[in-house]
C-alpha cells in the first residue's frame, strides 16, 4: 500500500526555480514553445500581454507543480522519500508530463530499480532529438537529490 501522497517541499520548489530560471517576459525555447515565468509553457488560451510580476510567476509555477503532482500520484506505484519525490517532480516538470509518463525512468522507479533509473535520468538531456547540454547540471542536481540519504550506487 502506498503512503499518503507527498507534496513538493520548499527544497524541491527551490531546485525547480534554480534550474528553470525566472523570465518575467515571454520567450521561445529550444523547441519553439512560448515560455514565461519559471518554465511555464503558455497555452493557446493564455494571454500574457505584459511582463509578469514575481508573485504571478510563483503562482503559475505552483499551478504547474500541482498538475505535475496529479500525474505523479496516478502513475507512481511505490512510496518515495521526500527528497526522491522532489527530484521526480522536478524531472517531470522539466520533461513534460507525457514524456515523463512514457519514460524508462518512471518504469525503473516503479520497479524499484533506482540504479537503472538514475542511469537513464542522467541521459535525459535530449529535446527534439538534440542533446541539450545545459540540462546536464539540472539532471545531476535532481539525481543527487534523489539519492540523498539513500544507499544507491550507479555503476
């Protein structure tokens, strides 16, 4: 039986903020998607005519995290520690819900094979078939958080 669903901690939110960065103005990312705030993908029904306030950026981030946590609660089959959960939320938010749901990382986590999950996790730096090396520090930080306090060794 799974434990009561975890919620992201302040440590997890800070990790996401650090690696997503804050943009109060909208911009197009490497995939051509329009982004604003802390990595918020602007949906076709959203209109951001001017710059965001930091408070609005925080609110958008929390909405994105909430959506992400709903997916994780549906597809996670095992219990995680708080640091593992925070790392998984950061990864899922960064990859996108669909990509995370279909990832071998999730499959390995659900199987309890954290070593293999971490090997795949560190390789999760490809967008649209292109290696995005700027994702490497984020993936390393997520993996470090995931293994915090655990006896996990990656071969």
